[in-house]
C-alpha cells in the first residue's frame, strides 16, 4: 500500500511540474513583453477597433462591387437582346 502512495506522489509531482514550468515560462515572456500594462491593453483595444472598421469597410465594398457587377451584367444582356 505504501508503494502505491509513493508512486502516486511521484507521478503527481511530475504532472504538477509539467504544468508549472511551461506556465511560469509563458508568464515570464508575457511580463517581459509588457502584456499586463494598461497601455498594452488600450493598444490592443484600438487595434481591434481598427480591424473591425476595416472588415466592415471591406464588406460594404464587396456589396458595392456585387451591385456594380449586377448592373454591368444587366446592361450587357440588354445590349445582346437588341
């Protein structure tokens, strides 16, 4: 019975270390890159807003292009009928 407890403690320790070491490394990298500062969060929010605006603009442009294609195709069909 003691052997099972010892094996469980050893393997449990290994699993915990496998979780703690990469977590600590990732946390250190984030700290060095300034990931927790408020200015960084503000910059990320601004970038997200800009990306959303670009996406919305591109969506509207796509709709306009489709409308123009429809108009051109309609004119082309009318020209072929006459």
